[in-house]
C-alpha cells in the first residue's frame, strides 16, 4: 500500500502527457490548415494576375505551391498556355501576405529570352521542396549561354560616307603615328627613356624609324613597324617621308567629301539661278 502514492502520480503524469500531445496535434493541424488555405488563396491570386496581364483564354498545367523562408510567402509555379499559342510557357508567382491581409503577387512569365532566363533562375531557387529552409544550399548561376555565332547579320545601319571618311582618316593618322626620324649617326635603342636604360640594339646611321610617342628630355619611342624602344632625338633628324604622310593624312581631314562638294556646287548653282531670275523679273518690271 505504500506504493499507491507513486502509482497515482504516474497516472497524473500520463494524463498530462496525453493532454500535451493533444495540444501539439491540434497546433500541427491548425498549421496545416493555415498552410493549405494560404496555398489555395495564392494559387487563385497568381492565376487571376496572369489572366489580367496576359488576357485571353488561358489554361494552367502542373501548378504547385512551395512555401518560402519568409513567413507568409509562397511561390506558385507552373505552366500557362493561351489559345492559339505554340505551347504553354513556365511561370513563377511569388505571393506574400501583406499586413492588411491582402495578397501581393510578383509575377515572372517566360514570354521571351530575358524573362525566360529570370523564370529559370526563380524556378531553380523557389520551386523546390527545401525553399522554406533558411539552411537550404544556394543554387548557382544558370549554365553559361552558348557562344554567339560570328556570322550574325549586322543590325546597326551602315555609317554615312562622311562618317566613314572621318574614321578612315583618323585611322590613317593613328597608323602613321607622330612621323618618322632618320638616324644621323649610330644610336642606342634603349628600353627606357633615359641614358641608363638597357640597350636593346644599335640602330645604324641612315635607318628610318617611325615615332609613336614622346617623353620629356627629347626621348622618342620609335620602331620599324611598331614601338620597339626609346631613341634620343639628338641622334636623328626628322624624316621627310613620315612628315609628309602625317601632313597628307591631316590635310585629308579638312578636305570636304565628294558628296559635300556636289551639294555645295548644287546649292551655289541654285542660288545663282534664283538671283538671275530675280534680276530678270526686276528688269521686266522696270521696262513696263
């Protein structure tokens, strides 16, 4: 009989445990009901927005709802098709409950290449079973796009003759560089524009080099076809061939284009003809 109190205490604890289980079960059931209600409302809101945005007779396929990590937010994922369209396209609708109880819908539909890429990213991150977990692994970027073909048609219009002429002349000036020099005596071609620069090679007397840049102290960056090193200007004389090429290239920039010359001639002829007509009209009036 002395064990009776413990038996009574054990029964009380068992009843309390059963009551706790009932409460836990009720809370879980309420959570499931709330989740189901949110999923149904979100599905209806997403389809309503799709109908409002796309219009027409729409059909929906494989529509599923995925809870998200943010409380009160779900992703509605599926496919939508329109009458007469080639086929259904995927969509992702992010639906969230606002403080006032209304549902806000952020919609993404794969209607063209850019939106299709966005839908792909949203689908891979939101339309998954573990999207509601904060510890879900972050998905990587979508796979790289294939290389752009090199033979695609040029969509930009061709440059006008005046623009093409200016670009060609600018390229000519850049190709010629700053002119040319002719060696008056053998000179050291150095790696740096100073007397301590390493000697790359010795340029013989009479050789002509193009000038590509200048540096303080009379140093010139020169080379046969491209910049090779630095030469002091005291060892060379300006090359007439290089100077003439630069002069011709720069003179071409100020020369009017043939189309412009013809337009100017036509304008002058029209002006002269108009002036002559006005003069004849004046003479006729005076004779009367």
